[in-house]
């Protein structure tokens, strides 16, 4: 084996064994650089005789060509290997499930959901939504609602009163949303059809009562409104809210200072297996109070009871939420436990509608 063959085997073996592109570049310089081994052989061609050049020229040029070709192939192979390694390290497994975004992980509190359901039902009946402040005057919370002075509901064991102001007036946290009805009757001309959802406050706390709770009240003031209209409105609401084909309702005589006549309303239900189902069974469950608006309340709001009459009702939002969705205790509603909310909460994009279903 001559010198050229020996050098060829050596260079091609080193090129094939190169582990990365910097090492390959060093071999290129050592072979084809100005001072490289192959370049040195090429320089000797000028000092050769024509016959020697004719003999060795093709051998030396062939060595250069083989070295250049081997360098190019090895560089391409190293580049492909580096790309494959990078792709492997940066690979994303698209077979993994997509993580839920905040719009899917978040949950709507059952109280907010039920308020949306209530407003959707009554909105379909033509009712508007009315709201008012949580801090009220004694006049709007009690006096204009026909509560006589000395009525037990005015006492401290029921109502959260504030300290008297400079004029000696004590404001309070409203004990019901009825002041919103008063504000509406004072500010609007009949006909009036409103529902008033909101927070209310009373000194009470146990498994089914909290010092702050949610209530919704409804009010209709017209020249022709009567008790039969009220029964139809409440029956249609219960059918839509509890999502049953039909319900039986029982109106029992009762007393409220702001309505006359007044009634407590029971709804037919079944308690078989410890589960409450509406629209079936032989049991009854009280769900709301109602009545015809007292003439004194109409007068207090500047309306003539000989011209206008109306009806009103009220129910606890927390209570009907518990009944509909099977929640055994009221207190977790206000404890901000994310585990409870994840279980009982609703997806934020599933807005309740009568057409699509309240709880679709």
C-alpha cells in the first residue's frame, strides 16, 4: 500500500468516527487546510516531472475528492442526528388530553345559578328585575309595609340595626326585599310587574338559616289583578323551575302585615327513599308566602286602592336551591369551600334558558 492509500484510509476512518461538527471541522482543516496533509500533497505536483505528475496527479486529486465527499456526507449525517435529538427532546405528546381552561374549570355558585333560572322564568312571563340597597330605612323596611309600631319583627332579636344618626334615625340591614317593591311603587306608574332578588339579613343561624340569606319577591300592580292570576303565575313558575309537567299546590290561610288575604303555599311532593321529588307523591312541602297587596301599602305608596290592586309573593332562594339540587345543609353555601363548589357548581357557559333547559 502506497503513501496515498495509507493517508486515504486514515483520513476516511477519522472522518467516519467524528462525533460532532466541531470535530469534523478540525479534520477538514487538518486535511484540506493550507497546511493540511492533502493540501501538502497537492503542492508537490508543481515540482514533479510531467510523467510523475501524470501518474500521481489523478491519485492525489482523487484523494482530495474522496476526502471532500466523505466530509460532506458525515456533516449531513451529523446534522440529521442533531436535528433528531432536538426533536426528541422538544417533542409534545399530542395524544395527551388538553388541559381545561379557566372557563371550563370555573364554577358558578348555585345561588347565582338559581337567580339566573328565576329571572329567566319570570322574564319569559314579562316581569322586569328590580333591585335596591341592602341598607334601608325603617320607613321603607317596615312602616310603609304596614308593620305597626311595636311589631316583633322590628325588635333587635330579628333585625340588624345601625347606631342612630345625627337625626336619631336608625338604619338597618333589610330583613326582606320588600323595600324594593315599595321603591318601585313609589317611582313607577302601574301596571307594575317586577321580581326582586337580593340579599337579606336576620339574626338567625342553624342548619337551614343563616344571618345573611337570599330572597326573591314578586309584585304585580294592575287594575284587574286578582288571586287567580297569582295562583297561575306561581304554578307556572314551579313547573318551570322544578322542571316537571305539572304540580299540585295548596294555599293555606296565613297572615302578613303587607298582604290581605295572605297565604302560605305548599307544593305536592314525594319523599320516598329520602329523596324529595315534586309533581308526584302524597306529601306537601311549604315553599313560599303570598297574598294580595294590603290597601294600606298601596296608600303608603301613593296608589289608590279603589283603582289599583295587586299581589305579591316571596321565597328563599337558598331554600329552593337546596330543594332542587339536593343540598342537605345551608351553611356550606357561604363557606367558600372549592371542593363543595366543584361538586354543586355549574359551568359558566351553560346559561339557563327556557328553550334550552334551565340545567342543561
